[in-house]
C-alpha cells in the first residue's frame, strides 16, 4: 500500500491505495488533462463509499470502459458525464 496526502475541501487527508491504482489514477488524470488532485476531488464529490474504495471503483470502471468502447459502446462516458466526472477522450 502507498499513502498519499491530498487536500479535500480545505482539509488534509491520507489515501492508501495499492501502487497499481495510483499508477492508473495518474494515467487517467493525464488522459483527461487534469491534475491528479482535481480528479480525486471530482471523484470525492460523487462517491457513496469511502474515498479509497471510490478511487478503486473509478479505475476499474475506466479499464472496463476501455474494453467496451473498443466494441463501440459508450455507456461509461455517459455515466461519468451524468456523475459530473471526466469522460473518455478517445
């Protein structure tokens, strides 16, 4: 597990995730043209579970969406747009 500190709503908090999830979050933030902090803030505003879990779900959904988008389905991008989160830029 790797711990990172971020500021959410003016409060510092620590997030513990496995390295693969941090790598994918960095990749997704870059892909969407966002700083990692901004992506985490956006996910935080729409979450229904603890933040670490919400970040893991976001990464898994993004990876699954890559598979479905290759088949021409865009449901992940639509779901993210409805949640106010970045959509795929393929």
